[in-house]
């Protein structure tokens, strides 16, 4: 299993978490509230935690899974919701 995490600086973390989870709830069995969420994507789960300063995004894929693809999908979706703020910064690190 491979796990990466990005702490994305934004004052709108809760809003973006909820928007992303609502968006994906049409396709996946998503669980979320204003502070945390989990999206079971086909590549593996995405866990989100919001606070006043940042959105923490944790991606998990099986060994041999395409982590780069998962990171891109998550970042692209979040950046669509953050268009007013500008591009969000994702500094992916092993978790």
C-alpha cells in the first residue's frame, strides 16, 4: 500500500471538502461532514480533513497502483472548486 499526504493551505478548506464530497457522492459511497470526509475512489480511498488554515488530503493506493494519477485527479477537482482563490498548492509527501 502506498500513502501520500498534502497539506493544502486555504482558508476555505471546509467548503472545498464539502463541495468535493458532494460532487463525488453521485458516483461513490462518500461519507463527510464539515471537518472530514472519505471518498472511496476506484484507485483507493481519499481522506480529507479541514481546519481553519488548510485542507489535508491523504491518498491511499494498492501497491502498483497509479498514485500520480490519483493525486492529479484529486488536485484537478479541488482546483476547479477553488477557481476564485487561484491554483491551490499540493506538496505531496509520503505518509
